[in-house]
């Protein structure tokens, strides 16, 4: 049994590729079910955020499972296989578990230690549960992941940092305008990122906040919290000219702010600059907006410079968090390895017991003069001899190392005891069926 982790993120792929690969929540179940129909995939989950699209798979054939995911990315992005694979990473077992633990702990985020990612990982697990593609292994993996992330955040200061993508967007706005006091802000979207941005903007002196959202009720709820004004996306053009700063973070799959709307707004601003930051993936603001005079447009990849500037003081805490995760990773991997050895041990024991009983049955003709007590003694001796004979082998299988040596020992044990694993039986069955056809 192997765990694979395949995907792309902000380090390996630019925003235009990530937005092609991004998956809406309503699509996830169908994607998971289709992948589960592939022979190599036993369990699967999908995590899609503004900074990453990643699959976690359980498989007996890592190469085939990884190939299936690569094909999905090809179909999703429209890129050729050779072009897309240079942006993808593929981890198996130890590295896959280590990566997932790091992701959930915020150690692989654009903003080191950002807290939102843990909720997103939990969401990926819940989607897999709903779709019926999370089985025993993924359940145990995600429970271990949540426990590891909680430990990293509680035992180090990595989770106590207030830095996140929204705060970085505000920091970038300060670099453009200097003092934000008195500036007018429009938030496009009314989700968690918009709320975080509003909090940081208010802390930096912004008084007037407009909240535009597809659903007016959600916009009104957020606007009320910050004493702002709510509007729908259809009203963007009516208020944009009065806005100095725009922070957009919707879940839309098409652009919500187009060049002609922004151009009309800038014409009314008498040369006053406008700062727009698009922290959504797929992007909310048409990139051509950045070509307009007086417009400063940034997307989530442009925040990297701000992030790097705030990274040093969190790096030490991150290293301590990684050390804590090592123990959690080892515990899970030990359990995973046991999944392979336990059925094998049981098969060896069952086979040996069947052989013991068969030999005793054959020996009955030589034991006709034995009374019940003597027959019981023979039974005990045969069972004791069997256990003593098997003990060294079973002890080794119970304590297999989590590396190639462990795999080789299991393969040798199957060969020596003449026991097929599930994949061998399946392959033989397929071959027989093909031959008979």
C-alpha cells in the first residue's frame, strides 16, 4: 500500500496555470469518483486553493496512479503532458506524508504559517468522505495530519503570527500610498479573505469600506461589521471611481472586473492613482487592467516580495515545527507499514495451521491406540512446534523497516511461504481471463 501526493503550487506554477487547474467545490465529487474508477487508485482526495491543486492517493501502483493524475492535469489545463509535468511534483509514501503534514501546518504556504490552510485541508477530506473516495487509509492519514498540524501550531509560535495573504495585500497598499488614513476601499467578495483584509485595513486607518458581492445579503453582513456600505457586482461601475484601493477575492470562475469599467472610473478620478490587488485564483481582475494609466494592479504572485520580507522572523519557528512533525510522520508510517505485514502474517499463520491440521489428520491411523489425553498432547506439541518454527519470521515481519529493505523482506516472505498478494492474484486473474477470451 502506497500513498502518493501529486500536484502544483505557487512555487512550481504561475498564477495563470494555477487558475486553469483550479477546481470549484461543486466539481470535486465528480473528479474524485472518476479517478476512483481507475484500477490503480484505491482512495483519493483533492485540495484546491488559490495557491495549490493537489491530489492525495492511496494505491498499490504509484507509477500508474501518478500517470492518471498527470493526465487529469493535461485535460484540465489544456497543456501538453511534457509542458505540464515540469510544473508538477509527485511524492510517494514518506515524502507524501511529510508534504501533507507541512501543508496543513502552514509550512508550505505562500505566507509561512498562515492559518487558513488547515481548514482547507479539512475541507478536502470532507469532500472525499462525501464522494465516498476516502477509505480506511485516508481516514487515518487525515486524522494524523490534523493532529500533527495542531501540535505544530500549539507547541510553536508558527500559528500565532498574524501574517496572511490579506495582510500582505494591505502591506503592499501601504508601499504605494504610504499612509492609508482616509483612503476609500472596495472589497470585491465577502468571504474570509475579504473579512481579513477589512480587519487589516481598518487597523491602518481606512474609514470608508465598500463591500461588493454577487449575493447582496453576504455583502451587507460584512459591511455592517465594519460600518461600510454593501453593493452587488452589477454596481461596481457606479462606485469604482470613488475608490482608492480594491481588494478582490471572490470564487468566480470568470473576470468580475474588466478594463472598460476601470477605464471609465479612472477618467473621473482626475489622475488620482488606484491600487488593485487580486488575491483570487482564478483571478477576478482582467490582467489587461494593469496596462491602464494610473492603475497599480497586483495578483497573488506579486505578493511574494512582501511575503519574503516578513519571512525571516518566522523561519526559526517553522524549523521547530518541522522537527515536531517528524515524530508524527514516523508514527503514521509505522501504522501504514503494518497494513502490509498484518495480512501477510495472518496468511502465513492460516496456511501453517491448515497444514498442521492436515498432517494430524493423516497421522490419525498411527494414533488409534491413543486416549483423549494423549491425542491432546500431540495436538499441543504440533501447535507448539509450528509456533516455534514461525516465530523468527513473524517477528521480523512485525518490525519491518519503513524503507526498501522492508519491501524486499515482505516480497521474500511471500515467495518463501508461497503466498500471493492481492495484486498478483488480480494480475493472474486478468491474464487467465484474457487467455480464455
